């Protein structure tokens, strides 16, 4: 496929390398311009581009930038891009380390990807947000491998979700249908599925056990869990891109 990646941080770079090695044609963009992506191009085999060029590249688009920067993307980013082209959102909300507080996410009125979807003006599919970049790059395995890592895939458009799940499988991970975008809170930071590298046999019943409608108690608990995780990351000097 022709795939455009908007964002050249840890996840964007890991995806670019994996996808080019699988034979896909990948354009990758960042906020600073293609001329700053020489090292990324050499590492991954992807072609540097502008965000608009990446968005128009073809059959699938990945948006993988800091959540706080989503509103700064060009308003016409998807002008002319066919409605059937899936848009993957990999974002996570880090209020302490990076993003500042976003009221809709603090209140639980929206999931992270619902918020992204509103700003992009396009349906999105949420995946690749709950796995570490190094694991995404190194731990894909063939179908049938015992303990194969499963990735939750959430979205409201059945055709787009199906296409994205096929790509997840090609990358060497078991694709688990995680329901609607409204239910994607179950794979956000602070939840047990975040960074846990669960196999499908564990991930599927775990998601089911949480239900689909987030309760106030669940929201409060997962916010608290994530706040503690962020404090630990800050103490370790971990920086996000």
C-alpha cells in the first residue's frame, strides 16, 4: 500500500521502518519540514514529505503526533483525500509531561481519539497507542505463535477498522476488535492494557470485563493510575516525543 505517516517520533519512526520492510511505500512528515528527516529516512527507508503530501499519499494515513499539537495541523490537511481512506490515531494524553490539561479529557466527556476525531474532522481508528515503540519494532511474530502480542483496534467505521486490523496482523500482532471509538478508553494510559503486551486470550476478556461505558469511578481510577505513572516517568527523566 501507499501509506502516509504524519509524525516522526518514536511510534512514527518504528512504524515507518516496519512498513517499508514489508514492501509498503511510506511518506513520513513532521512539523519541521522534510529537510529535517534525513536521519529518519536513512534509518527507515521512508521518504520525507510535508504533512499534506503524506496525507494525500494513498490508501492509509497514520497521525502520530503529540496530542497537544493536533489542533495545529492544517485545517485542509485531508482536503481531496477520499472518504474511504482510513486514518489511524496513535495518540495518548500526557497532561503532566507534555500536553497540559484538556478539559474534555479530564472530565471524561470524550476519549482521546474522539477528541482527535473532532479536531481532524475525519473518522479515526485508534491503535498502536498502548505498545512501546521498541516492542512495535521488534516483537511482531507470525500468527499462531504462542503468546503473540495482541493490539486493541477501536473505531466506528467497519471498513476502515477491517483494513487497519489486517495491517496490524501483517506487522506481526494479533488484532483485537476493541469496539467503538467511545469505548477506546479501555486502551488509554492508566488502564491495565496500556503497555502490558497481552496476548489475545488475555486482552479480549479483559476488555469485556471493563464494560463499554466508562463509569465515573473507572475514569477517576485510571486518571489516578496515569498520574502516578507520569510522576514516575518524570522522576526517571523520561521525555516524550
